[in-house]
């Protein structure tokens, strides 16, 4: 199950996991986006079902998980299946240091660092690992919005804020959704079985720790 998979990084993750052989439940609050990505996966020969739902609504999430669990194959991570599994959360470099004009966003991403740590300890007896990825400056609709809104505050023209931030990337280019998806695929696979409670930077070197 990939939440927020109707566009951007979520879409990239859903497509990559499908290419790696997973059946994918594509979630997004935008029904059109979720359906489009599920159709894209099926057109490429994969297996996918769209599940529109708003993940800020606990009842909607509970209902969605219940529906997905009833699909052929169900979901990999449910405690009562006793099969272990992987939970991967979306953090950010803004969860390592706060960014000006992004205070609320930074605060929520700091929380995403703490939650996987707590969940990793709680779920370890069930062989469920919990990790997070922390991307940097990704060329998605969200960064288009950040560029626009920061530019409005600073007087910078369209694209100038993104260009300014991108200049600080040691690897010399803006990150893509595929860059993130490749790492998430590793977190979702067996090579990361002995890794849990971590929030790993995947940002082209913007933040080095």
C-alpha cells in the first residue's frame, strides 16, 4: 500500500514497487490521480488497485486497510498475519534542520523521525521494521509551490528560489522521484531486514551528517 501515490514521489514509489514485483494498492485523496496511477501500473503489466481516501481521516484509513486486506494477497504488514513486513515513512531533510518559511512543515517532518523510532520498538517482536526516508529538493509539484510562495515573499522570480536551493546540491542536479523510489524499494526489500528505526537522508548531499 502506497499512500499519496497519485503524483510526485508517491507515484514514483508505486511504479517502482510494481516493477519490482509487488502488487500495489494505490492510495491518494484525489480519486482521479489514484486511478490514473493504478491504470498506468496495469498497462505496464503490473497488478494495482486504486483506493481513494484521505489519510488524515482515521476512519477512512481503517476502512481502506480493511478493504485492501480482503483483496487477493492482502497486505504484507498486518500483525495477525505473523509474516513480518516493512513500514516506510516519508520524512524530509526539513526533519533534520528547520527551514525558514517552512516552520510547520519542518515540525511535522521532525515528528516523522520520532514516530518510526517508537513504532520500530513496538513492532520489532512481530518482525515488522519501520524506517523513514528523508529526501531533499525533488522536482515535483510541491517544490513548484514552494518556489512560487517563497518567491512571493522574497521578490524572486519564478524558478529562482528552486535554482538557489539546487545550487547547494553537491551531486549537481535536482532530485527525481525515481531517486527516492529506488531507495524506498531497498527499504521495502529483504536487503534491509536488519535495519529499523532509522530516518535516512537521500538528498544528493544537501545535508551531510
